[in-house]
C-alpha cells in the first residue's frame, strides 16, 4: 500500500508556496506562429508512463503496456496523455503510431477545445504529424486520442507523442524513466508531518479526517495516523468496498513476508469484530488488519493510536476508530512489534493513490484537530509538507498541501498546476479542546 520508500521521506521538509493556476493550461490554435522554427529538442513522451483511459467501457479490451496503447478496438475509448510545459507558447505534436497490416484507420486527436483527425496506415511505427497548438502559460497539457473509423477490427497502436517548439524550449516534465512508469501513473504521494518536538514519551496520537464530497476516488488511501513503524487510515478499494486499514512494519527489511524470521514477525495481540488480519508484502512487510466499513465523504472520522513499550524489547501498537453510527470507539487491532523499544514517533498523515489506472483523477483530504498524549494532551500547531520519490524525480509534480480554516489538507492527482515547493513549514492555530477519552474504557 504505502511504498517502502515512504520511510526515507517521512522526515523530509519542503518549502510551502501558495500559488494558484487553472487546472489545465489554456490551449488555442495559433496559425500565425510556427513552433517548428525552434531548433530545440523533440521530446518523445511514452504512453507507457503518461497515458490513461479517461473513458473506457467495461467491455473494452484496450490496455496501456510498456509499449504504449494496444488492443485498440473500441471507438468509445478515450486515451489521454499528459505532460507539463515549461512556459506558454506554441508546440508541434506528432504521434508515433502504426496500423494493422493492410488496414487503415482514422483517429481524432484533441488538445483543449481543438481537434484534428489523422490517418494511420503504415504497418510499422512511423511519425504522424498532427499539427501545432498553443498554450497560454506553463502547466500540464492533456492530449486525448479517440478512434473514429477503421477498415478492420483495430485502430492500431500508439507508442509515443512527439512534441517540440517554444512551449517546451526550456524543457518538459513527464515520466521518462521506465522504472517510474507504474509509480507515475499512480501519481505522487504526499504527507503532512506534524511538529511534535518537545513532546517526549508520547503514548497516544489523535487525529480527525474529512474527505470532501467527490474526492473519494477509487484507489485512494487517506492515512490519518502515520508513525515510525506503521500507518492507520481509510481507503477506497472499489465501487462497493471501503476499508479501515491498520498496519505495522516488521523490523526485518524485506518485501516478502515469508522471509521474516520468527523472532521478527509482527504478533497479533487482539482484533475487533469483523476485522481481517494477516501479513502484507511488496512494499515492506509486516502485520496488517482491515475492517470493511462503508465510510462516507463529507463526514469527519476520528482516529486514535497507542504505542507503548512492554519492557521486554517489544512495543505494542493499538488502533481505535470512532464509529459515528454507534457513537463508540471500536478497536481495529493491536500488534506487538519485536526488537522495538520506543514510544510513538514521526506523527504524520499521508495521501496516495494505489491504482495506476486512477492517477489522472484528483483526490483531496483534510486533517484537523491533532493531539499527542504523554500524560497530558498536547495540541499540534505546525507541520511540514513532504513528497515521495515520484515527485522528487520530476516524473509528476501534481501534489500539494497546506492549511484550511479547519486544519491541514493534502491534494494529489488530476494534473493540476498548483505548486507547493519543497522547503518550509506552515502553522495552524488549533482552538479545539483536547479529546475527552477515557483510556481505561477503550475496548
């Protein structure tokens, strides 16, 4: 779920710069300016890491693979490719594409409100000139392709967009590293790291989470409480399933839980009614628990985490979720982590998309009323925004964070143009009262 690389970025700081741009660069036709007069580099943008099906029927068989758009047979399928220009201006656009042997097809290519139809007829990959376009300013550009008609049963294949001209003369941002194609299609993940300096021996973290209506896209994971050894939050698994998820990493570094020595395995202390428990792998390994629960956007949910050493070089981590339907705290699970002797550390929240097919959709979350307990409640008044390696590698930079009238927020996906630049902290004056929780009565 959360990439193992998250551990290396939890404590990274960034500069907060609040700037605002339209969600997509404004695109116009420009017949008086020729982008081809620029002798700049032509950028080859692979569909493998930069394309999404922005419309696709459930029966359609199209796919985006390491070679690009394949199995293209449905006229209703819309494939959209994204890149970020370095400034406004004109650019020329070509497709690297081919048609099936002995067949011809006509496809529509759209940039903003302007569209042009081109023909694919060569059985080998060749460059198909689409035309010239103009963007008003720096930012993400969306190029959409749709089949119009074909003489056979396939429209062909597209491997790359080729762009050049003034708008990209100073460079263009897109996923250009095959090792990042999967992560780039998921989109950059981002974090709010709460300032807990001066608070020692923390035994409880408390946070409240609200997902605005319409921001609960499939594939979203909204982590309410992250800590040095695990994470706790809610996710959207499908149209019909949502979960509350709590996981603790093993101290043994591996992506395969089967290789964890017995003395370094996460041990289940207890779990709540209806909670599923087991192991997880691929992005670090450890113990995982989840409760299927149909949480709703627009409702604020409360989360509580406890972490305390047991005196035998183990630490117990327990997670509770306040169910607004029953008005009661209910335990998700409690795990014992071996070779660990620490109170809670690295309090943070997190936003990610774990579905590579959903990376073109925007998602947002609000975190509010953070508290830390170490014998008394301590409120959080400042935080830092950090991002993952996908952002740092400049594969995608559509991730921001900041403050709202109610607390902190994170937003990612959707190829918006707002920027939060790596470097500084921001603060929030939390005027809420401390949580009123009787720890002795927690289940």
